[in-house]
C-alpha cells in the first residue's frame, strides 16, 4: 500500500502522567515523587517534531505538585496537546483506608468514594490548568457501570480505560471491543446506542489477524493446567504467536510496527499508542527501557512514526480530536 492511496490513519499517543514508584512495593499515598514530569517538556518537543499531538492523562499527584504542575503548564501553553484526567485512587484524596492491590482498582471502590475522588481530581485539574477535562483513564485500567456513569455526570465524553485482551483478578477486558465504540452505560464492555461518552481503547493485538481466536489460545496457555507447557513463551520466541502492545515500554519498535501493519490491514482507522510518564526515568518497572530510558523511548516512538509515515498518511490527534473524527465517520 502506497502513501496517498489509502485514507489517513489517525494516530494517538496518550501518556499516563503520574508519580513514580517501585510498582512491586506499597502504593504511595500522600508522600509521592513526580520527578519524571521534569522530563516532559523536552519529551513534548521531541513529540512535536514528529507531529504528535499527545494526550496527557494527569493524576492528582502531578496536578497537586507546584513544580510538576508548572512544568505541565509550559506544555499546555503550546496548545498542541490535551489534558485528560487519570484517577489513581491510592494517592487521590479523600483517603478512606490504606491502599491495597484490590482498592487500587477504581471499580472495586464504593461509588461514593469514587465520586468524591473524581470530583477532587477534576477540580484540581481545572484549578491548575484552566481546562475542564473531557477525557479520562482509570489507574490500572478497567471500568464498570458505576464509574462510567460518574464520568458522564462529570462532563467526560471520551474514556480510555479499556485495555483489549487483558484481565486480572478483578476484571477482564476480553469481551470488550478493541475498536472505538459507544459503550453501554449499564455494561461498558458492550456497545450501545447512547451518545454521551465514547470509548477509545489502546491498540493491543497479536501478530496474527484473528485476534479473538488467538487471544483465546494465548489466555488458555497463560494459566493452569496448560501453563506448564510454556507454550506462550515458545510461541513468542519462534514468532508463532506474539501478543503485541503499541507501547514503547512493553514492545520493541519491530513488534509495534508489526502490530500496526496487522491492524491497518484489518481496517483499523486508528492507532493508539500509550505509555507512562514515569517510564521516561530509568527504573525497574519498565520491561525495556531500564537503562537510558528517556533516549530509548524517544527513539522507539520516532522509529515507529517515521517508518509508518513512509508508507501511510498519519493524522495526529489528541484523544478528543480522534473521537470527534471517528464519530463523524460512523454517522
């Protein structure tokens, strides 16, 4: 396929803009570090040079730090990005109890607690950045009916909490669409006819086109009684089957590009890359960028975009801009 012979492909980069900590340790509450935000102004310039219009999902810890908020204002002043809301319940007041793995997932909290935390986050973002956030992502992914209805009431009209082909002990996104859709307010994993809030998942898939089939196989071999076979590891190394993420913290450029080719050939109108701002720091949480993480991620993003741009026309959008365009194409 040659550039100019196909419709432009929308390209989104969303960044969970948050505190840094060792994810294997306790969840930080009121004593948090947000040093990674110091790297964002220069990283933003790098993205701008590539044409990217990033979306920063900002959490309470970043918005509540005078220095970090000031850094973010230098970025937002350029008016080539979007500020959305990112709810980390463990470090977002009001606090109700010590943070646990279970309570770190918004969907596990009572609706009254989520409502109060969301209100505090939305008010602080407005106070610090003079914007009314219109996009949102939960911390650690996942969404349910109570949360999505709170988002609608808060004026959010684009959500990005669905992580395709992912599950953990508390929720599963396996049944959710992997393409953008209007979610059912009673069951956000299903499509509906409502037009109040749009779901725009990140891009995840496999190096084989029948994602549902291969996800079933990958999932079956990830757990007992089949995990002993180590099929998924063998399949990865032999390239028989690879689960791929459009995320520079989780995938090498060649795998991100492979995924992009697969989904474009499947007719996806959008590529949604995602990452954490904390991934720009050298840290033990990243699977790839442990050493000189900033340069590693910067180069990875550039390689993916430059390679794709040689073959396709990319339409760089913030998440709300992308949602508006995608909704128009479905009317």
